[in-house]
C-alpha cells in the first residue's frame, strides 16, 4: 500500500493478516498478502553512482614525483618452459632433467654455429621456432652457467689497435667468428665496437662506400649515431656503465640463426663481453636511426633485475606469456627515445632519418579501439607506433617519466602497464583522466588551446601535444582510408562519421579492447532544426553508466566553415557526462561538429589478454527540438467552496459493513469511467470481508495486493483473483519475492488498461523491498478478473510510471501523458512521458527533458519538486490542474494545487486546497500511527469548476490483534472523498 512518505526510519514493522492461515509478519510465498503500506514505504534510494568520471574534469597538473610503493608486490606465476617447436631437442631435454645447464648452453650454441657437431640425439630435426628468441634464451641460461660454458654465448671481444694517422684499417685484425659467421672487420669508437664484413664477391655486408679515412661510410654513421645517443641517454638519466675495456658490440651480418632468416635487428640480453649485444642483419640500411633505437634496448636491459639476469626471472618476461607485454613498452619507449636524441640535438639528422621513429603511427591511430598495449609480434605491429603514449605522458609530467616506468619494472617486478600506473600515481595524477586526455590529444594532433573563461587555466592542457612533430605524425596518416581527411580539415585517427538531422535518435555499438577508444563525429545537418535559433537542436549523447568508461565531447567546426565557431583542431568547448552519463550539447547547428571520445579505462597487464577480451559499449544519440509550450490565460486556483464526505464515500463505507467477501478497505483509489456510465475503482492492497458483527475486523481477514471494485449507481462489486475462499490479487506475483501495486488506468481500444508497478523483496526486514519494473495490463470489460495481456513498460530509470495518466481523449493534443515520481523520503519529483494515441504498450514513449522530448527513458529529467507518489493532472478551463499532497514537508497533511497551460508544465501558482485532518498524534484520531497520503482528482466525477478528489488514510500500527488499529477500526484504512470548487 502507499504511504505519504518513505518510512524507513519508523521504529515499527508493518504486519498484515493473511488468508485463513492466520496472522504473519512476513509476506507469504505466493505473494497474496503484503504489509499494509504505501509503495514509497521503503528506504530512500541511494544516490545514483555515475559509474565513471563525471562533470568538469579537474585540471591534471603533475606534482613533483614521489616514488609510490605498491600496496602489494606483484607475485606472478612462473612461466611454462619455452616451446621452440617439435624439432628442437636441447632445451626440451634440459627441462626434462636430461641435460645439464652447461651442456644446454654449449650444445645450444653449437646448434646455432655448427649444427652438425651436435650429438645426433640432440640435433634439430627441422626448423626451430623463433630462432631469435631461442638465442635470447641461451643468453639467459648462460648467466648461470660456468664461465667455460658461458663463453660460447658471451665471449670476450676487444677493440682493435688504435688507428693509423693516415686512416682506419678496420680489417687489419684477425678474423672473428660469431654465430657461424666469420667477421673480417671491427670498428671501434669510444665504448662501442662494430663487427662487420664489407659486401663483395657474393658476400653480404656493409656497402663498399668509403670515407676518405678508409672506413665505410655506413660504419662511421653507426658509430657516430651510437656516440650521440649514449650521450643523450645518459643526460636523460639512463644508466649505461662506462666500460672501455669491454666495449658494447654491434654485430652487423646476423642474417640467419638455426638456418632461418633474420629480418630485423634485435638485442641479445647477454652476449659479447657479457653484456647486451646488438645483432643486425645485412638487410638493415638505416645507419643513423637503427643504432639509436637498438641502443635504448641496451639501456632497458640495465633495469632487468638489479641482481643480474637470472633464468626464471628473465624467462617470465622474454619467453613466457608476458613477452609481448614487455616488448610493447620496449619498442614504444625505444621509438620515443630515438626521437628524443634528434630533438635534443636541435634536429641534427645527417641522413634525414629523424622521422623514421614515427613511421608506424598509423598502426595505432588507424585502429584506436585496439588495446592500449596491443602487440603485433616481433619486428612489426602497433608497438612501434605506441611512442605516442610515452610522448604524451612525458609532456603531462616531466622528462623522467619513462625512466620511472623502467625503475618500477626493476624495483617492483612490474609489467609495463603496472609500471605506467605506478609512475602516474607517483606524479599524483588520475590515470583515467590521463587516458581520456591521451585519446583526445591523438584526435587533435596539435597543441592544446586555452579554455575560455571561467574554465580554470590549464583545464585543456590534457588535450594536446607540445611536440612540433605532431604535424609529422598527422602527415603519416594520409593515404590510409580510415585516417584520411573526410572534410573536418586534416587526417586524424579512424572515426565514425554521422550527419545528424534534428529529431534523430539512434544507438551505436562499439567493440573496444582495454585501453582503446572510439571516435564519433556528429555533424549537424544544415537547415535542420528550430528556425528560431538558427536551425538548432540539442544533441544528447547517453554514454551509459559504466565504471570503466570515460567520455567527453569536443566541439569545433570544419576548417573554412562560416561563422565564429572554432575550427578543427582548435577546441570551441568540451562537454562532459553528468551523473547519469548524459552529455548535452545545446545549440547544435550547422556547421558544428561534436566529436564523442570514449575510452575503456580498464587495462590488462598482458597484451594478449587485453587483445582477447573485447567489450561492447553502447552509445545512444538523439537530437531534440525545443518544446513549444501552449499559450493560455493562466490563472491561479482559488478554492471557493469545499465539502467533505463527498460521494461515493458513504457508498464504500456501507458496502464494507455488509459485504460477505468483498472490499472492506484499500488504497490507491484510482477511477476509470466506462462508456455505459459504470466506474471501475482501482485499488492496491485491499482488505476483504466479512467484518465482525460489531464492525471490527477478524485477525484472519484476507489481504490482497490489488483489486477492482465496479460501481453501478450505489451498488459495488469486488473483483479479485482466485476464489472467494482463497482470494488472490488480479495481477498475481511472478515469483515468491515480488508483487504488484496498481497505478492509474484508462480506456484503450475498448478495454481497460491499467499500469502496475512490480516490487521486489530482497531481505527479511519490513522495508527490504524496492521498485522492480512497470507493466501495463489490458482487460476486457466483460472479464475484469484476468488480464488479456500484460506488457512491459519502460523501467530502466527506476521511475514508477503511472502515478497519474492524462488520456489522449482529454489531453487536447492526441497524446496520452504518463506521470511518474522520482522517489525520495521528501521533496519527491515529477517525471513526465507521453505516447501518441492511447495504447501505452505499443506506443512509442517520449520523455520530458529541458531540451525537448527524448526517446530514451534515462534522459528524462525531473520537473516539479514536492509531488506525491500518486497525484492527478486534469484539464480545467483551457489549462491543466495538478493536485497532489505536498512532499516538501515530512508527514505533511497539506494538499496543493498547481496550474499550467500545458499538460507537461511548468506547473506554477502553488495553492493550498485542503489539509487532511487525520494524520499524526494531534490529528482527528489522536493517534501518532495514522498517516494520510496520495490525493488526486477523479475526472469521472468532476465537471466544470467543481472537482471530486480522494486521499488515503492508513495506520502504522502493526499489531495483529483485536487491539490493532486495522482490526479494531476497519474504517481507518479507507479513502476519504471531498468536493471543491475553483473560482
């Protein structure tokens, strides 16, 4: 039943008598009886959780870096033994315990250098899978092998003798064999040594183009590049020990391993001179770029476990599932670092290779929905275009950000995603904000422009790059269909383009991987919208509540557009979701483009898992037109006369006193007049007879959740489900924990159509129930005991619709208006919807918003504050009269009236009509348990300026005994009727 206010704080427990089984404090399993109480007699709903960042994002300014110790150290499982395919025998034997560590290293290197010398039982029988990784694994094993065995992988190589004054003679020293290749030349400069051969006579090698000093130009370029890079990396704070006695070695000429071709350079973690070694195939010709990139990998290995490279630790990262996860950040930061070596030296690029680091940027921006840490395999894939992320994060913090991530790898056994989060926290920043800003910056590829006042300075710093190479990144997007310019003004990340007319509504489904993003460009259609505002509409984008979704809309216009709107990539303004996930763009009109940026902020530390865990995100978009309010001579209601105990109050009282099994009390008290003049009264919780001879109620009296009473003159007939001996509600429960209370009703297609709200009990307490859903039931007028059909109504917003109905036959515009309530203990608020025609089940619902009629229930907004759970809206002399109990005051007995020119408001002229005398300790019953609630007008009994209204009275006395209020005085729980006239 329905009370005036939520009574969760009441120190009482509702109880009810049930069927012949006797009194009970809880609802029976079949739901035939419920506590006597209003549908709002429940705790106030919790404030909605926006589910993601809402409102104006705070400016993200990095604080001075402070290392953050994780709450718990990562304990990752050991990786499975490596699998190099069925033809590999040596490592397989080692992991079966059939071969020692030393012999594994020794025979493994023999299989690389001279396979024929390997014992037959261990000799590969075919191609070994991933030969570069196989060599890295042997390198890792050698760290724990004896010096004699490890020399096979990590031999010592000294620099050549000093050059002659007249020039270099790199090939004067004795030949050196390494990885089954005989190298005739070695060039040295400072801490670096290059092993190589000069191409000629069918032998691959360095091109035979020499400087005047006798050294091949390519070799000199590589030495110069290494010298520049190591200086810059050290100045940036990266460690690389100075070891002139054992130089770092680059081997140029590693074209095959285990008989299989090598196509790209890689770094052996432990190689020549017992330190990382760069191995390069002769297909490589990027003499300036490549050494800088590979040298940063040498830097990265300095962070791999401070105690040195050990077998289990190394394999977890290099050979196990986590290899791609680590390699993603290795390549991303190596490309970023390579760019820094050029930028920090004034762009000096002797071979014009300073732009090669950005060659793969389209692999990231052409597929923005892929995982943030997406990995494409060794030597290729989006990890090479992912330099954008370290570039962005460095600009948001400082030049040490990338280094801090590698320190986190070293100090906390982190994978890159964990390390990035840890470093962001060290700067006191919110990674969800950072991630959204990153994707917006990628769409702009330009410097952040200032936000207009009063937006705080720096609010938009997140949304751009300071790096002047952003123009290079954009230029690399041209020629790719998903990223080419489509009219906004430049190439940019792949996006979905929509030309949007006013009155459009649609839903989009986007599949994202973790950390990925999607871009929707909404282009306002010319000459579409309200002419009075320049053909404008309001764009509503519902991003839905999700704890791992962040969204924003960027407003701009295409380059060369007319008007004063900022042109891409300059931002006009940024719009963020409200607490319910709705983004509102007012004055949406040509040539405006509103770009929705949505990112999945949940991340996975493993690249493979992130790529294999797609999620569908739903986005609803519509454009609404301004609501045209009706014009009228609006006047305030003025009560000129009021009469109590109006008909049919006495009719109900007389019927209750005499019926053997019919209605003896109920609430809700809606009414629908039938074409033949009869009236159907719609009740929620209903007591059934008979009463005792002395007028009291027996404690075994039945109570059902909903009934009809048909009035024909002064005769009443009760309709319920079940039988007279075992009555049930007309709208029975769908489970043992649910029941239906009734809302308003009307006639549709010659049938009675009634709204019901289903409630769900979720705990043992009397107030442990909540609204579940709305339905509408159709009844043939000749059979009111069983609905012809029951259909679901909109219920996604948690609003109980059907507090009142204004049928199309009386609304004046062909719409049926459905009123609801956004419930709370006090200050309840009105919601309004409508359908064309009179069928609530098949009509398309539209919902009132400040911006226009929306087709999405979640977009509906509250209107009038102070409404009750039940009320009425009735036409009155060219305007509309709203009657409701006042909920702005707890336990209020005041009934208020409002007027409006339109059935959807605004309702103004708030006027007292009548104060219900019954409730409270000083009410007419002198009983603190008595409450009164839910007043509404009955249009079927009203005409002209005279209205008949009812309200409900109830008691919170829960005693199931002859002394309980509901048993000693059945007249309490009945509607009161009064008649009033407005002047």
